[in-house]
């Protein structure tokens, strides 16, 4: 089949057609146009936490399709109001207010505008290996130069980068002294620190509790805001609604100022959300931001169903078990070329060493072609597993066996 898309994605050589039922819950296998069946450890890069076509999720969407699918955001809708209330109850933001959009990058853009407007400052701290999206504002925060540099207006050798109307200071992930020094050097300019509590695209690196708590204390002391990018790690993937809760806990005095979400929130439907305290959110008056499709009734109904199913089926507890399970399997059946397993809950990175590290992309292709296992690569040499939350030992053993096979036999 001719590829009529922009050439922005590497070809995977297969055309997926449907999900194939796996008993109870959503499907964990996909079938292509040739009838080949694949175990899906990608799930739309973490967008299908229930698996595919979960019957209760499909039922909720079908019900909403028959009622109302879209409405202008100058009006309230029932699904949007109910979802905002649900997110306020689940996420560690005091007196929460939510802006709905359609994707993680859009949620990041909303977060950027919010912190600049709320503080009147012009600089955001981000970190090495960070990934916050590919729209122009979001890519400014993203560490990978391949994504960022084509759009960079100007940069000094040792100074901050400038994008449009804000600046980015990029610092070493985990280095609280570097953050402290940045605040000392720019005491009136830093609006916020933005961080992924578990870095996703950079290679699955969880932050330490000490670092996250230190950021909370330092931003509060300096009058800046703390923003959490939970686009990949949020909505249950780490075993809690927020990866911040998994890593830090939910002490009221340590709660962040804003969190933004997407991916797993809709269970497969496009939706994003930026949740902030009412005190900060009030700076965004009428006309300061907007979106046509954001928070539409159909996407909100899908998100409400996703959250409800996660609770009813105990999926957060099941997600929490995946990383420990894979560590146990790896201990029983070690693979010499696996350098490290990093992860939290159902967000796992398997780093490959050669002995010298090499890009893992050819490995992903072999897993797909030879073992019908779909994975993605992050950080250049890390196999990323973002399975549905109900996946357990059988699926993880199947993936580990496939990894063992391709890492033990040289490519033809």
C-alpha cells in the first residue's frame, strides 16, 4: 500500500487492521492486513491502558455518540463537568481547575502559557533527556536536539535558549544544586520548573524522591511554580493516578502547582488535560487560550469510562506489579546483553548493551518480524514496554523470551 503520509514517521512495514479478543477486558493483541497477530507492548505509546476495544469502554462511547459528540466551549457539557470533577478528586492538586485539550503537546502548551501568565516571568527550567512534545513551545522544552534545533531562533554557547516569548534553561536531571544555582543567577526570571517524574522518551528514568521534594521546596521558596508532565506516566501507569504520588506520596505540603495529562486518560480516544490550582488558573482570563475540540463530550465520556474501568477492575494494582515481575523473570533467566531494567509499574525500559551500546532500532524490527511483538525504542538503546495495565506474567515472559531469542542470535 502506498504511504501517502508526510515522511515524519519511520516505516514499520506492517498495516494494523484490528484488535483480536483476549478474553476478559481489552485486547492485548493486534492483527495486520495479512492476518498476522502481534502482542502489543506499544499501546499507541501508552494510550490504550485498558487494552483495545474494552467492551465497557466501547459501550460508553457508543452511548455518548447517540447523545452529543461536540459542543462549543462557550457552553458547559455534562461529560466535561463530570470529568473535571473526577480529575480534581484523583490528582494531587489543591482546589483544582482543568483546561481540556486534545493531546500531550497541547497540554504542555497550555502549561507554558499558564506559568508565564501567572508569574509574569519569562524562563522555564527543563532537564536533560526531557521530552515534552513536538509543537513549537513544547519542543523548546524537549532535550533531544534532533527535535529542537530546526526551530531554534537563537542560542548562546553558555546561555539559555530563546523560543518566541520565553526562555528555557536546560539542567542535569537529578542535580538539585544546578537548579539552586539557576535560581541564584536568575532570581526574578524563573517562572517554573517543568519535570517528568518518570522520563519516558529519554529512556525511562524515574526521578528520586529527594530530587522531587527538593524541587518542590526550592520553587516555593523562590516564588516559582512546579509543573509535572504526566503525559506518559500519569493516569495509573505507575500504579497510582499520578507518578508524583508513586514517587513522593500525597503529603499536602508537597503537592505540585500543576499537572498535565494525555495518553492513557482517554483509553484510546484523543484527550489532554492541564490541571492547576484555582489560584494559578485564574490568571487565564477569557480569550487567553482555547481549543475547538478540547474537552468534547465524546472524548470526556471515553475518559470517564477509562477511569471507572481502571477502578472497577483494580488495574492500578495490576500495573504496579509489572516492573517487579519483569525483574523476577530477568533474575531467573538473565540475558547477558541486557544492561539494565528501569521502570515504575507498567512503564518499563530494558536497556541493551553490546558490550558497547548500540542503537536498539534493529532489535525492535526483529522482535516485530520474527516474534510478532510490538515495542518502541527510547533513549536510543532502550526497549520501551507500555503494556495494558492488566498484562501480567504470561505477557512479560513472552516478551522476555522474544528478547532472549533475538539477543542470542545475530541478525541474518
